[in-house]
C-alpha cells in the first residue's frame, strides 16, 4: 500500500484484475452488442451482451456443457468444442435478430489460433458479422479436430493412447471420428434452432 495521505483507490474489478476499463471503454464506444468469450480448462462460455447503465444485459448465451446433450462425447474444453459453442451462439444470435457484434475477449491474452478465436470462427460460420484480423483464426483442420485424430493415430501403443485419451476411452469416443462428429453436431444445432424459431 502507498504511504502518504492521498492515494487513489481503483475500482474493485480493476484491483482484482477482472476488468480492463480502457479496453472496455473502446469496445463500448462502438454501441454494438459484444460477443464475450470466457474459458476455463474444461469448458467455454460465449454470450451476446448489450450495455446498460445499470449493468450489462445478457441477450444470448451458450455453454460447452450443452454439447453433451447433442451427442458430443469428446472434451468440452478443446478447439472443436469451442468452435461448436461459437456456431451455436451465432445461430441463436441470428435467430434473435442480432446481425453483428464486437468481439470481447476480456482479460484473456490474444493468442493466434486459440480456443477464444475458435469460438469467433464458429460465430462467423453461423453468419454473425464480427470484425477480425484474417490471420488470427485457427485453420479449418484444427476446428474440425483433425489434429486430434492425427495425434491419436501416431500413438500406436495402446497404453499411450489410454494415457493421452483416457476420457475419450471412457465415453467410447473414437478420436478418428471427431471431424464427422463436429459436422453431425453442427447439423443438430441448425435443426434445433430452426424448429424453436420456425
């Protein structure tokens, strides 16, 4: 703590490192809804949020745990799951008459090809318009999980396969079929949201 009679006490969220107010102000000046992505080790959440003086209002939300209900038996914290979360959010947002948004990664570091940008890629594929840099998104093979299938094929030893993909083995999820599963879940997302809004 500073010594002296006068010092500035910053907002609690700034002190705890939850909010970068300079970034937030720049984003809010666009006067567009924000596509907000938050991640943990095992899950990813994405929201469409509108600013309000009394507090931000969540208009559309999507969490990776919902993918399990759609037959996704792979990890919910990996790149393909992040892509599917973004696709689901983008589809829901369009059905709720949101055509565009501004991307908000909060205090996450901007890393090219990361899960945060996989969510953005999914939202873009669903038809949501969000400004972004061309080289920041993961490539299509990684979004579909082909890199996971390729790595599993290199592990010819069954013990190593069980060690690296233990959760997949438990849920009877074959890493070789992950790309097909991504397309299958995308189809289910489209159908469900069309039925709800049809």
